[in-house]
C-alpha cells in the first residue's frame, strides 16, 4: 500500500512538469529591473584652469630705521594704525641738529662776506693793470684768493645742506602706505643712527601679492599664454572660502627648482577690503583660456576600476552600457569628460552597485540639474 502511494506521488509530480514545461524557465528569465537615478551629459563652454596653493605677501614691507642718533621725543601713531606715505611717525630731538645747521649757515655767511671783499679788491686792482700800477704777481694772487674763497663758500653750502638733511631726519615719516606693527622702541629711548633693529615695521596690504608655485609642465603653458594676454587668477582663503579676490598674474620666476620641478609665480590683488593678510595661506586658480563645446556631467557618475574610470550609460532599451571614460578638470559638482560619453546621453548617478553590462534598469528619479544647464 505504501509503495502504491509513492508511485502515485511520483506520477503526479511528473504530470505537473509535463503540463507546465515553461514554468521554471519563465521564472529564471524574469530578472527585475534595477532602480537607478540618472543625469544627462551636456555640452557647454568652460574656462581651463590650474589649481595650486600659496600664501599672501605684502607688496611693500619696510623696517623704519632712524638715520640720526638721539632721543625719541614723540611717537605720532599707535600700534597697528593705517598710515599713508609721508605721514609723520617719530620726532627725534632736533635741537643738536638745529644748532649744527645754524652754525653751518653762520660759517657760510662769514665766508661769503670775505669772498665779496676779495672780489672788490680784485676789481679795483684790475683797473690799475692797464697803467702798470700793479704787478702781475699781485693781480694773480687776488684772482687765486677769490677762487679759493668761492670753493670755501661751495663747501660751506654743502655743510648747510648736510645739516639741513640731518635736521629733517629728526622727523621720521612713513615711506609707504600700509599698516604699522608693534613698537620696537618706545618713546623716550635714545637710539643710534642706522640701528638695523629699526623702530617699527610697515606692511602694505592693499594691494597685496599672492605667491604660489606651479609645475614645470604647467609653467610651459602659463609662459606661452602670458606672451599673448594678461592671465587672471582667483585667490581664496583656505580658512574662509567667502574671502575671494581676483588678481592678475605678472611674475614668473627665471628658473625651475631642479629638486622639486616647480616654478615660483606671483600675482597682484588690489585687496581693497583688506580681507587678505600677509602670510595667509590661500588657494589659487589660474584662469588660462576658454574651451568650447565640451561634455560635462555630474561627478557622481564616475566609477573607478583597476582599468581606470568608467560610467554606466542608459541605452534606449533600458539596459546599461559600461563605458570607460577619460576625465578632465572639475567644475564645481561637475566634471569634464574628454572621451567616452556624448552630450545628451543618460548616465547613472546612483544605484551602480548592482549593475553589470546589459543590466536592465528602471529610472526612478531623473536628475534635472544637467537639463537646466543644457538649456
């Protein structure tokens, strides 16, 4: 009886497979479509650039040094003050230098009077020469005396000028427009002439230099373009991206660093708001030239394999194609695709994990950002 039941069960199962020969195959063929988000590659014009890092440098940094010795009678600024070129900074005790000037003026006046007397003597004796009432030897003596006194007066005038200059040095003025540092010497101190430690440091902040480096290969491109036009740079603070200045590239160093393979470059920024500061670290973007009709897409479409970057392209039949791509520069959230993708093609932004070549997909959330850019 048990054997009969087993035979009936086997017969029943066989009958099911005979009556439904395609049931197992149908389930195997029903591969579900993978949900994905897509974006559209688009064509546009972009500015080619070089990104690098650097720091800000004052366009004029001066250590103020006294050229005369004496006591500091008065400091006419406060530490950290903005000063203009020609503003009075320090007053050194002028009295000794005023006395020297007065003495030099008096000495010159005495010698000028003596010169005038000798000129009168020479003039009177010249009138006696035609009648031979004076010897030629005496006449020559009077001429030489006048010449000697003229030289003495010239020397006196030089002494007056030197004394006047020293007196003027007592009133130390700012040589540049900029921001003062801390006092290196306080009021009341006696200082020596030409002390290299100086009195104060002044740095010009507006305009300001942006110093940075580029590679030797980039230098070849920059040097060629500098011969054709003025290159612009965008300077951004590393700490605060809202601090941004536009500058002009004007200096390319005259040699390549053989150890690092880099070249020093300098740009000037007007920095009218004084947001950039000497010594501040910055990001720099050198704007090279415009390239037209290039293909861009969201950077999210990029996948990386051992063979390089690739992306999934959605075909009209809702399957995907795996495309190797060559990437260019980043432009915000988008990236330039040099080869592998054409403008207008649909690229997978998310959901790539389960995809293989020819996988069937279902677009669940198309990205309209690139479509707006395309328009």
